C-alpha cells in the first residue's frame, strides 16, 4: 500500500487545521505542533516550505502565526504535496538500470500509480475537506475555547 510520508501527512493536516480554524487571525505554529504532538522546530520547517511555496502566509509578531495564502477552495492536497515533495525523492528511481522486468514492467506501473494519485489529490481542495470535517462534527478551535462552565 502506498501511504504518504509522515512529513507530508503532518503538513496536510496542519494546513487543513489552519483552513478549518482560521478566519479570526493567524494560527500559531506552536499551537498546531502541540495539537499534532510534534516538536515545534520540526513543524516549523514544513510550515516555512509551505510559505515559500505560496500555500501559507507567515505573520510575525507576538500574535503571529500562519494564514492561508489563497482561498480554501483554491488550495488542493496536490498543491501541498507538490511543494513538499523533494525533487530528489522523484529522482531516486530515475535512471533505474536494474533488471528488464523492473525497468520495463514494474517501473511503468509505479509511475502510472503515482500520476493517478497526484491527479486525484489535485482535485481535492481544502474547502471540501473543511466541509467533511463539519459534516463529521469535528469541533473548531474557537468552539473549544468558548466551552466553559459558570
């Protein structure tokens, strides 16, 4: 089974968290890292790549954090994957000169699967994922903060 790397999974989850909970202002990278159970420095590297890739916008200062750089409906999971996928990852198997079976039979199957997966991920946008979260009654951060007893 082909599964995303942890790095990619955490990045998609972090961007979705911002899309789902954003609106009133930037969301701190530290808050996201805490929710995901990650070291803030690890997540910060991913977030900076997403800023450079035009997915997020960084806001400096004591109330800083991250915002989406575009509307939720204009950011796809495929966009996030594209920003975070290293070219060296794609090149690992390029020029594979193994057996004829591997190079001429197995490799095309793998390449086709990868292309089809990316085409699918390019069709899934953050707005749709936020709608799914609402439909599954996942509480927003703002709702959790307002939960108090007198």
